[in-house]
C-alpha cells in the first residue's frame, strides 16, 4: 500500500525489545562468575544497551540479541587483568565498552570514560546516573590527545590502566593511549584475530613510543568461548615530542656599525 501522496512506505524501523537483553541460560554461570553480586546491575545495563542504545545508534539492531556474549562477558573477562583499586581510562568508550562493564564487575575501580562524540557522551552520562555509578565513573568528552593535555577547564588525565576496544591498529592506539598511562602502568587493548600480526608489525613503533614488548593474553578461557584476546603494553619510558626548531631571529645576522 502506498503512503501519503502515493509514495511507497519505507522499511519499518527496528523496534528494540528488552527481551533481547535477557541473559541466555547457557551463559548464566559465566555471568555469575564474572559479575558476582553485581549481576543485576549488569542486567540493567544490558537492557539499556538493547533498548536506548539501539534507538540512539550505539548498538546495531543485530547486535542486541548478542549483548551478553559478544559485549558484556567479553569485556568483563578482562577485569582480572586490572590491579586492585586502579584508576582506569577507557579510550573511545562508545557505549561504555569495556569501561562501564569493568566498573560494574569491579566496584573498586575508578573509571573515566573518554569519548569525543556528543551523542555517545550523553548516553554514557545518562547510563552512569541510572545505574548509580556516579561515585566511581565519570565521563570525559574529548579525544585521547585532549585528555592527555587537558581541555575545557580540566587538567590532564592519567591512569594506572588505559583500556580500548576495537579502536585502532596497535601503533596508532599506543600513540594515543600511552601518554595517558602513568609510568609503570599499562595499556590493555581488547583485540580480535589480528592481535598476533599487530604485535609483530607494530612492536618497533610501540618501543619508540616508550612502551615495552607487547604481550598477548587470553582472558576467560574455560569460561567464555571464545576467550577475550588482550594485548598489554607497559609504559616503560616517558617519550616527549621533539621540540620545534628555534626560529631565526628577525633580520638575520646583525650588522656591525
């Protein structure tokens, strides 16, 4: 049937459903292990992702039914790699992955979600408030470079751990994130099948940026399938950008009277 003015109707918009956020029975044991007594809080976040997150374009409609295995559990498995009471910066946080998941699974962490896009930061601020996480989680709107130098009246940010998930290849990621890591701290990057190749290809670039040898870890083995692939880089040295060459004085060499 044609719409008003004889125009054929467009495709019906996808209507998100809270049922997409229901924890599948076969994942219940893993979820209880990873979230413990915070499982209900994780479930509330899953519902926000599957509904408002889809409506606002932060989660694809096809991703909604896989929120638990592809997103929440995948991120929560990394929690064991973080030191107790660490300060964590989550770069390119998007919908809060992995930063918000880690804050739910590990209430001892102090987490800052670093995200440059306004619509995403608006979502993150609302979710943090709705989940009652305002004491342990804050949102910084800006790029990693801005977080490192300070902007909008805020001082430079740094953390014991900087996390990132599916943000960029390892060389660019290290360039953005290592300046945010305190000396001796580490970048924890959630990666996919390309992790081994990235380590081989970008190890020299990481070294030039002050990072140690990248190491590969599989998180959640025996608990989730597949386990989460993580590349860790310790910030061993503080590498500062080279200063610009001094400009020549006006008029060149001075003349003798």
